[in-house]
C-alpha cells in the first residue's frame, strides 16, 4: 500500500493551524511547513515521559504512603490501580478527541489536568484524596498520550527521519517506565513520598509553556462529530476490563469480584464492535484492523508491554526484598537496563534500514526472551552482575529493538483523519498489555511463593520461586509473540514504511 494513502500522519497539518475552509472529513491544508520539528518532538516526548513515569514511580513510595496516610493494603493497591484504569480506559477516546478537537488542545488539556492532579495528590491529607488524584492523573494521561505520537510523526517528513523520531518517542516512553524506580527511590530517600507526585508540577508547567509557544493547532477530522455511543461503550468496556484485571491481584482469577467485571468489560467491548459496524462515522473504523501491519503490530506491542511492565516491578522488588537494596540502590541498579532500552530504541531506525521492520521486531523479541530466560535463573544469593546487570541489558535492549519497528508498523496503515486514533491504539495496546501482564504475573508469583507477596518483608528465599516463575512465564509470552509476528506480519511491509 502506498505510504501516501496509508500513513496516518502524512497529513502535514499537524503542528499547523487548521483553517476555517476545511470541509467535513478533510484535513486542513497548511500554507507553510511546520517550524522547528525538533521542538515538537522534544515537547511531545517530554509529555510522554511524564505519563509513563507515573505508571511505575509509585512502587517504591508505597511503604511511606502506608505509614503517613494510614492506608491498608487495599488502599495501596488502588493508588496504583486508579491511575492504570483511567489511563487505559480513556485512551481511545483521547486519541479520537485529538483528531476531532486538535492535537495541541488535547495535549495542553491533558497535561494541565495531569499537573493539577499531581498537586492534589502531593498534598493529599488522606488516602481518598490521593486515590482520586491518581484517577484524575490517569484521565489527563489518556488525553495527552495519544497526541504525543501523532505530534511526533506529523512533525517529521515520512521516511528515515520519521522512523528516527518514532525511535526517540519509543525510547523516551520506555525510559519513563524504566526510570520510575530510580526517580522514586531518589525522591523518597532524599525528601519524602509526596515529592514523587510534586516533582511533576515544575516539569509539567515547563512543558505546558513550551507546548503553548512551540506547537501549532491541527486536526484531521474537521466536520466530524464524536461517536458518543461508541465512546461510552469502549471507554466503559476498557475501564471495566482494566478493573477486572487489577482485581486478580487481590481476589484471584476465579473470584466473582474478578469474573464479573472481566465478563462485563468483554460484553461492553463486543457491543461496541456491533455498534461501530453500523455507525456512519464510528469512533474506531473497524476496517483499520484489516490492515495486517496495524493489527499484528498492536498485538506485538501488547505482548511486549505485558512482559516489560512486569520486569520493572519484579526487578525492583527482587533487589529490595531479596538482595536487601535500599530504594535508591535498587533504582541505581536498574540504570544500565534503562540505558539498554534507550540504546535499543535509538539503534533500531538504523538497523531497520538494513533488515526491515519485520525482521528487526522478531530479533528484538527473541533477544528480550533470552534475557527473561536468564533472569528466571535468579537465586536468593544472586549477584548484581549475573541477576540484574546481564539479564536486564538483554531484556530491555531487546524490548527497545522490537518496540520501535512495531510502533512504526502500527502507525503505517491508517487514513490521515485517524492519526490520533491509531496513536491511541498503540498506547492502549501497551498500557492494557502492561496491566494484564502485571496482574497475571503477580498472581503467578503469589501462587508459586510459599509466603504470599505483600508489602511486608517475608524471608528472602521464599520469594525467589515466585519471581523466577514470573520471568519464565514472560519468556513464554515473548516466544509466543515472536511466532505470532513471524506468521502475521506481512513480509514486505517494511518496504512501505521505509519508502514513505
């Protein structure tokens, strides 16, 4: 398929004003090329870093929150879950809203809500305020995150330069998840847990100012109306499904508290598909999934996310609960892994020119699987070199190599008016994959661990079998992803992406 027809961001309107002459369903035509694409990429990546960082940064702060706000284990779980559910549930709606109402508008609105909610969470007098603030943060992230990828791809002309820009976006997003443990540990050790949230405020204000001055408004679905029934159904379905997923950590997979929201979420999503098939202007044009590159790449991103999100969690708790590291030491121990995902993501565009996107994605997934298999051999008396450094570099270097070509493929087959939607799909795939993976892996680890996982400090040796089993399951997931991508991804799709 020619890039001019399939590239969701080939519309040069992103970063430029949408004129009043734009007709229904047509993109606004800019009079000049968007200025300073590097600034657009920088601002968009900074926003993405913030929202991904907040998925993982809270982990090391939970014990301090428990003592300060008198939160129980259930309350602590919801400090994490409120963010994840709102983030995943509203992502597709945020992506379509960016197409309809403007990428800059949604970026500013989402980042403004995220920053304001960080203030409320940072000064929260009790647990309820903190949980509510986290949900508001997730809502802001869902509005902001889809716009970031659309802004990045639209700021740079199609071809090798755009692939490098996507590599930068991927690297920054992965680094946000990777840096969570280090940033959280540093702030908790040097200041207190409240700064895990309050640190977002000055950064958010700086990025807001840069976005207000450096971005231009654009929309590629002018004249279309928001598909309200579809928006309600998909948001309710994803949020309910995410709620069911996180319930598995507390109630298990077979409890009614888990099964009812899981089945309810799936039912709402099935109804959403039925409604979209009959709607003239659907929220999600179902035909987009007939593009093998888009559908396969999103599945690949979901499976990679299910392993990588769990990796950061289990490596952090292994370093602290088994090896006896402090929060700051645990964060520092994972810095090489963070650098590995950056190197992998930034190297990927050059390698794609030699191997093609499909081959590189497969190679990256297999490298990551090798790292997870190595990590599954961890022991209670493991060393930094053999149980953190070596496997961590392979795991995250492989994820970085795989995610950049998958994100490029996932954004290569949609019409210009669906650019924000496709970006929302990529982020939804990664976030839902991470939520599902983490819930599954913690359940697997708990079922294999003689002493149940908790925020306490059980005997180190009793935790190791559960952690090892979680990494073995992740290895299997990535091997299955490699087989799926080998069978599903079109062999010639990389030529389309590279030619632009």
